[in-house]
């Protein structure tokens, strides 16, 4: 609670300090540095606070929110705009350099006072706070979610193949209680109808109606809109200049127009300097003005309508240094020629159409963890082009890779990717890789999840060998015409889940699969009678050998 507020304040100050050191007036810079130093101290001692929130922790939280608002308002309304026009004359303009910030000075003193109080209560605390990495925080988040599941506060709707939670369900009564408690602490407001008065003291708002006119106030940081009933609604966020999270994933109608500008976004949306998260549900064209969103970390465009054209990202996307996640149903990612800086924070790029993986572009996205790419044949030049997929091996942090190929002529040579050894999850669709060349995948030392779709591999027989798929836990083969699978239990020593869908010609499941000690599930559909009978035989064998078998054999209707 208080810790999250302090982290948010620290991030805001860091973003401002990294903006342009030379353009920040010295008094303002010194004051926010003082606040930052005290915030670091509070972050260090909070883990030693009692697990039950105390009144002091509530005060720290409220003060952190207040300080963040003051810093952002002073920066947005006084410093940033003024410094742009006046800094050039700074040597002659002593009055500007001595700019007085009374609100900031007041909140600085309040922060110092609460730090003094904490020091008196925690004299033995050693201030040596080593911030946890983002990966560790995400791991802790998963642990917290699992704890909620164990306590039956939430239920798991869907898990990823690696067992991690993908989607949760929350009971209506629990949801109402959470909303009520959040509103009691001014943490979150769920609005079902337009309130009579403006929400000036709110920080997070969820809206289920189509009127957003009530949204104004410097305190609002998050807006989640869940309504798509009204077309052509004039939607403005001019009164929420400090907005950080804007989720319109279920409200695409807000920007709908009947004329040719139907897929354009309003200009004022790209004036929200503090925006970090933007989610839309329609493939709007993204203008060059997106470069104004210097703090943007996540861009989501979530339409599943594959008939719509891919979103063409402007070259200005390379000017967003904080960008971490690009999640778009299909997008054209610009080449590196317009890259001003490397996107060192970019972890997710999904799904890039006809992505050219050149050496230079790999250098510009060095920390990518998840990549989804789609290759579609538009003309002869498309399938003759060199997409440079051998350079995938240079992505040394890549863990999740998905490659889809549509409409490539069978007589044409395939793309020939070279996979990095860091891969944990691999999905191939339409690749047409011969089974005899599949050892390159089996040799990946960290591979845990493998999905083969739509003739990802071709040939009549798949014969595996020792030493491959050492860590593989999940194997899916979907839409394949192979006839024989020759393998041994030692070839998949850690396999837990085997899923066979639309394997029209496969004669049987190898008997040795039943001897894999870690196996938990075999799933087949009803498209192949021989395969269904083989699965039933396997189930009988397991029951005879082990009694109440721990292996579940599941049959689904295709």
C-alpha cells in the first residue's frame, strides 16, 4: 500500500530528473532530489513495518500521493513549459533561476518530518536498500496470486502451459467487497452512473457508462472504461493532465466517427505526458505525435479482427525510451533506420507482420523477452525476401517466441530460423520444417513449452533421439499429417502434458509415452479414430499397471 505509493513517487521523480538535466531549474531539482532521498529511506524501512497497516503507514501513503501530485503539477504547469522558453536566457534571467515553489517546499518539509518520525521509531534500521529486480517482483506477484487461490478468494480460470496463472475469476460478492473497501480508502472508485460532482480527489476510476465529462482533477491517474454502447461520443481527457493509465480496451466506440477519420485518435490524447499505459480495442492509426508520450511503457491494441489491416507503427516509436510492452493483434514495426535510441527496456513485441530481423534491429532491442511474428504472402517479393531469422540467435534474453507463416508456397524454401538457447516457450505455425531437421529444436536446453501448429513440421515420420527435450513439460501438435511417431520415454524425461489435435494420419501414440514418469495428461480429439483407440488402449495399460493412474487421458470433441 504505502510501498507502492513510494515506488510511484520515486519513478515520477526519476523520469523528471532524466528528462533534460540542463533544462531543470536548480531550486526545483534540489527539492525533488531531497524528496527522492527521503523516499529511498522510507522504502528501505517499510518491509520492517508490521504486516497489519498502521496509522503511520497510512500517513506515509497519503503523503506520497500528495507529494507526487505536487511534483507533477509544478513540473507540468510551471517548470517544464517555462524552462523551454526561458532557459536560453537563464544567465540573464536570475528571477527564473530563483523561482519559488511554495507548494513543493511545503511538501518537502512534510516528507522530512515524517522521515524524522520514522527514524526515531526505527533507530536500528540499516539503510541499505537493494531494490528487487522487475523479474523478482513479477515472481512475487505470482506467489501472491497463488496464495489468494489457496485461500479460495479467487479461482483460476486458465493457466499457461508452464502452470503460471493466466486468467482469474472473482466471485461477485468478493468483487463487491473489494470495490467497497477500495472506495473506503479512496484507492479506487467504480462509477456506474455519472456523479453529481466532479471526482477531484480520485486517483483510480472504473467507468461503466458512456459519459466521461465528470472526469476532471489533477489527482486522477487511472481510468478504466468498460462501456461501448455509445458511438461518436466526444471524449476528452484535457482535465486529467496527470493521467498515467488509460484502458479503453472495451470502449472503442468513444472515438468512432462515420466519416473518413473513423480510425484516428484525438490529438489531445498524445499530450498526456505522464501516460504509461494505453490500451485500445480498434486498430487506430498511430500518429507521429506518439513521441510526445515519453513515459509510455505499455501499448496495447487488442482487436482480434484479422480482416482489418495491420497497425503501422510510426518511426517515432523509437523515441519512447520507457517502452516495455507492445501488444497488438498485428502491426508493422518500423525498421531501425529511424531509430534515435535503442529500446533497451522493450521486453514484448507482439505481433509484428513480415518482421525483418536484421543485425541492426536486434542491437536496438537487446532485452526482448517475448516476440511474436507473422509472415504473410502478398506478392512474389514477400516470400523471396530475406527476413534475417538467423539473427534471432543474437537475442540473448528471448524466452518466448511465436512464428506464424501464412500462404507461403510449398515449393519455396522456408525461412530457416536459428533459435536462441534461452528459449523457454516456442510456438511454430506453418513453418514446414522437415521432421529430420527438428533436432535443432530438441537441443534447446531451456525449452519447456512447445506448440506445433498448422504443418509446422512436415514428413511422414518423426523419430526422436536421446539428449533432446530435456526440460520439455508441454507438447502440443495441432494440424499435422505425420503418420508415425517413434520415440522412447527417455527422450522426454520431464513431459507432463501431451496434446494431439487434428493429427489426421497419426496411427498411434507410442507405447513408451505411457512410461514417462512425469506424465500427467494425454489429450486427443475425435478427428482420428485410430488415435482415439490408441489413447483408450494407453488408458487401459496405465490403469492395469498402476491402478488408479495419476495420468489423465482426456477425449474432446473437435
